[in-house]
């Protein structure tokens, strides 16, 4: 190959996938049964490069001497004088943005290519670890992440932003990688990070910062998988993962789906080519690869099929605020509730349980304003307009797991100050979730459940001696429940059977306990089913449910036939350095005007992984207006 003239086309025949269907099935890989014969027309480019990217008829390349070069079709070149390594690309605000490493300072550098020139150059601060590889990830239009692989086989997920001439980066999380991991690439559409482990295979990780760290194989080296000799450089083109076998002449493509990968093409390049780097253009039309034997750069135009239709990517919203972390470590924060200040809406409060310690109260900026040592309270709810010893009082109730009781708290309707106001003993043996209900007659009720599936409905009564409770109804589901919510206006109760479905039934004590399924567990509503609440504004009502199994929130019409509206995730607010939310237990929502920051109300969710920085669990606030606009409600 060294004697080939520049731009000489080399026709490469595609091979059929290289392993039997039975072996592929063990990895969740499907081989196409169609004729995969295809020609890959390769051209040697008139430049020396260790890595290159094709953009608008130009080549952006890392020269062996370390300079970054932009080479136009007529051969004119522009140089960015850094000790460059790596190229990773995304479209940001409609323009291509690149990240490379300035090896001389061990720092990141970002830049654009506009009007045939390298521009908008931003430098980051030196990183404290040597870098082995990088790949960009764009969770949403407003967020940009970078995965950095260090020489100690750790992955660092960084949040990127630009400020003046500076590239700012803050670490969101880090996790270990397999030995000899050097290449990575991210498929934004499925939120998957792919990592190549030399001599072993290619692994897929969930790229979302809030996700649990786990991996699954995409393909492995024979005899365990379909790769003949090695794993190596990676690229994404038209929803397909390209894998070049490091040091060999084999290139493969796999159709990417959410949980499986279908082998589509395998190309055998000329025998004396040894693949060392691989990139694909953002539109998936061109690839560039480096031959380690000759240090020559080759390019090819791809004609891969359009990305297969898959489930729509889950939209991502940003939190507007977060609360002070709870005091207890580990799985502690659980369920929130909102108290509305009728006179000064902006002074409304959020209650949140620490199920190892007690109850906290926060203002609408997330600051803690009160703490009650109430023991192991799990779920909490609020209703307003009750009386206590004959005087007007608002009320909060919580499931108290130390004593299998309902803990009651009086809320001063003027100031929002909470005071412990006794407990109601239940007949449950392992109390868990609860919610409140106020019927049209002004009567107040609490629904509590047990892990064995039993529910009890208690009416709260006021007297000169204080509050007491009277059990008025019992019913049950077959397996463990927790979350529930009442739509007071329609006298309707929604309950979650964690691994089965969301159900609804009449909320009144003398009504039938016959249940109607709202939604079963599915690919949309992923178990566990956790917290839920109803947003009602006039004749519009929506049920919001925590789909804990995939860190999302599902929205339904709260009236029959309970139509599915959509779902969303809560991601990072880069501007405010607030992380997203994941593994959500409880949530609550209010349609009240809560002042200038939340004129249409707000959603509050528990965050099971509190990052930026890592800390104890807390609660995240979301402006309802963002949800309203997302679904055109």
C-alpha cells in the first residue's frame, strides 16, 4: 500500500457476518439474513494524519507532529498550533463543535470550523490524569458531556460549558473501565457509551450521568463472539456502530437498538492495512481510518441504510432548583409534598421525608427552613383548610414506619410552621406508602398501605382534645404497593402496584373498591412504579408517575380513558450546576400559582443520586411551565 498513488480508489468487497446465528444470539446480536454484498470505495488522502474528520468538503486532521490541520479541497491548509490528540465532534446550536486534547498541557481544547477556518477556540484547565481517549455526548440541546478515558482505566464524565475563551469542565461521575480500554464513542439517540477492550470485545454502558453503572457486550472476539481477532477503533454512522479490528484489516457495522445490536456488514480491507484510528462524519456519509503500517490516511463514502425506526428518545427537562441534602446517608430522602401559602404564594413550602430520621421543610429556593425529628417517616402528603381543636389549621400526614402509624402535623396557615400533632395507630404490620384525600364535604382522609398489598382508609376527626382517626375502608392489591394520589375534585384515587400497574378506584369511603387499570408496567412505564400525583387546573387534569426503572416520569390524562401523553427525564441544569434526578421514589405536583418563578405550579421529585457534587439525597424542583410546553398541555 505504501506505493499506491494518492486518491487511488480501492474497491473492498463486504463479507457476510462472520459467525453463526446461534453464537450471535448468546450476545443479543442478530445477523442479517439478507445479501450484505457491498463495495467500499476507499481513497488514500494526500496528507499525513493520525486521526481525521470530514466536514463540508474539508479534512480536519491531527498531523503526526501534533498540529491540528484544516485542509480544503484545493489543498490549502490552516494550522492550529497545539500538540493535538483525538477529534470528537457534535453539532451545537446548528454548528459543528470539536474537542481535542492539547497534550503539551494535558488540557482539553474546543473549536469550530466556520467559513473554512478553525475558530472559536477555548482552552480548558489541565486535567490531573493522563488521557487515553475522549468522546463527546449530547444528552440534550442544552447539555454537552465528554467522556475522558485515563491511563488508569477510569472513565470521567465531564460537563462542558464555554465562558469567554475558557472551556469549563466539571466532573459529574467516574467509573472503572476494563483493562486496555482506549477507544470510545457515544450514540446520543440511545444514550449508549461504547468502549473497546483490546483483545476482548466492545461493551455498551448507559451514557446518562444519572444512570447506574453497568455494561453489556456488543460483540466479543472469537470464540465468544463475532470479532475475528481484536476490538479497536469505534465510530457511529447512520445509527450504526462501526468497529475496526485494531491492527487488522477488518471493519464491521452493527445496527444499534436500545438493548440489542444487529450485525449488518463486515468489510475486509487490503491485506497490508492495519486499522489504528476510525472516525465518521456527523451525517454518516464518510469514514476516515489510519493505516498503522504506512501512516497513511484512507477515506471512504458509506451507503449505510437510514437509522432503523426505534422508540422516540425521551425528552429531558432541567431542574430549576434543588433542596439542601438530607442529613442521612444512603437511601434516605423519599417523598415530598407542597404547602401553598395562600397570601404570599412565593413563600410556599416543600415538605420532604428523610426515612431514616424525620421530616424537613424547604422554601421554594430549596433552602431548609425547618427540621422535625419524627423518626422513620416514609411518605408525606398535605391538605389545607382543616381545623385543629376547633381552630383553622392545615395538615400534613406521614406514614410512620417505627410504629406502623400515621404521623400528623399541624401547619400554621399563616406562617407554614409545622408542629407534631400526634399519631393514629393503624392495623398494618409493615406500613409503607400513603396519601391524603379531601372530599367535597370538607372531610379529610388518609390512605395507607402495607408491603403485603393491604390498604386502609382512615378518616381524620377533630375534637377539643386534638386529631384522631377512624378506619372506614379496607382493600388490597396482589403485590407490593407504595405510591398513591387522590384527585379530590373527581373523588378518585390512583395507586401504584410497584411491579404490575397503576390502578384507579373511587376515593369515597362508601364507594366500591373495584379497580380499573390505568397503565400496566411496560417499556414506557418501567418498574418499579413509585411516586405519583395529580395536577388539576380547572377541567384539565394529569397524572404524573415515577417510572423508576428507567429514571423517567410518565404523564397520563387523569380522567378516563387515562390516555398516555408522554414522558420525560430530568437532566442537568448546566447553567446552575444542578444535576438531574434518578431512581426517584416520591414526587408531588401543584397547579397553584407559586409566584413569579412558578406561575403555573411546580413538580418536586426525590433524587436518588445527588451529584455535582456527590452528596446525600435531596429533592429537585421543576417548573410546570416546562412540562406544559413540552407536551403542549
